[in-house]
C-alpha cells in the first residue's frame, strides 16, 4: 500500500523531534558530508524542507516526509521516476545518493531525502513559445513515465481515488448534518457521471501536481519540473490542466492547443482525453477536502483551516461542487 488508512493517518507521528541538531547530525551521518550549523526552513505544509550548508559553503536541500503519509516503497517509486527522467536529461532535480547507496535516509522514524539546491523563478508564460516549451518538457517526462507503472502509488481514477475520498469524508462525520445529504448527493452524482468518461483512458506515471509553482524557469537551462511528491499513475492530461489560466477548460483552448503542439513533437496525445479536464478538477476539489480532513490532529490545523467545522464552510463547498457538476455536464454535452 502507498498510504496508510484514513484512521491511521490521523494518529501518525509528527515532526516535534526534528530539531536543528538532529537534522544536521542525521544528514551528515547519511551523506558523509560535513555541514555547517545552518538549517533554514523552507515553505512546506505537508513535509518539512530545510536548506542546509556544507562545510564547503555549498547549499543542499533536505526533505523530510510527513510520517505515515507514504510508505518507503512509495517514496522509492517517486525517486526512481525522477532518476529515470534525470538519466534521460529531462530537467528535474534528482535525489542525491547517500553513503549506503540508497536515496532514502531515516531520522527519528522520519524518512528523508537530500537534493542539490537549484535556483530559478516560478514559470510564467509570456509567449506562444512558452506554452509550447512547457508541452515539450511534459511530453518528455511522460515518455519516461510510460516505460512502466508505479507499483506502490495509486491510480488517479474516480473508482480508485475519488470514491475513497467521498466515502472517507462522509463516513468520518466531517460534514455537518445540515449538509450531509446535499454534499453526498452532489459528490456521488459527480462520481457516477464521470466514471464512464475514464473508460479505457491511458494511465502512466505522471507528476500529479503539475502547477506553475512546481515549474522553475532557469535562464541558462530552460524549464525544470520540481517536487514529484504527489506522483501518481494517471491520465497524461492531469499534468496539463492545472497549468492553464483560471476558468473553464473551454476558455483556454488557445493555451491548451499550444501546449499540445509542443507535446506532440515528442509524444502522441489522445485529444479526446481533454474531456477529462473538468472531471479531474472536481476530483481535485474532493481530494483536497479529504486531504484537509487528514490533518485534523496537526497542531496547526485550527490555524490553517479555521472554518473547517462551520456550516458556512460546507455550504460553500457543496455549492461549488454543484456548480462544477453543471460545468462538467455542459462540457460533455458540447464535446459530444
């Protein structure tokens, strides 16, 4: 299994024992690299990520995986995919080999990986060629991803992931009684409607969380994909739709067309699969709600999600899902 059960995830450990001294000594032991006493935390809610400095004044990044979120094998699947991309000269940041030859260390029961630091700015498209360049990078990544499936990662499919997200939200009692019925009806209505759309769709290893903040522009090297933490087996179009401008997919036909033009220079793309974009958006909405629910025992949960238990929050979520359901039905009708 790539994840613990919903109940187990709510009782796993935290990062309280991850002090600067523990981080520095643990990374030194694992890598054999002497470090200065410098630990600069970087922005990351799920995991803990620190910038460290070697005795030679080089900067490296240590990423500590949230306990219980991924199994060791699931993390290895992520690393294997990134290393395969790196060997094919696809612009990614591969984990460094540790002293024992692996890419995963462990401190205080917490898995971690070490990466070279890479500078760059968040990708922002300014021209048609920017969109085509992006399509080329994604296509090359998908060529590597299509070589084999990940054994320890989920498949992004309504019957596999979304059905679980919905059942866990409803059965765990997170939805207030006032909105329990309406939330259940719209969520399961979406699930039932979109299931046939995924019949026979291609599924390969993909980035899974491919949005602009996970793409760096390096002036001398071009675009670089980072943070494969949410890597999954799924339809290739998943790695495209989150990069489009805000709004419905049908409002971004020009940008999507340019991206696909670059993509098809390296890999074939089933253009019929663009019908999955709005269903995938609904699936992400439900996934995000389930993801929030799994943070309930985090010390900062109430600070980060102060409205979670309020009826007003669930009124908004139910309304937004209902609106997304309408969009899905309209897009499918127009596509036909």
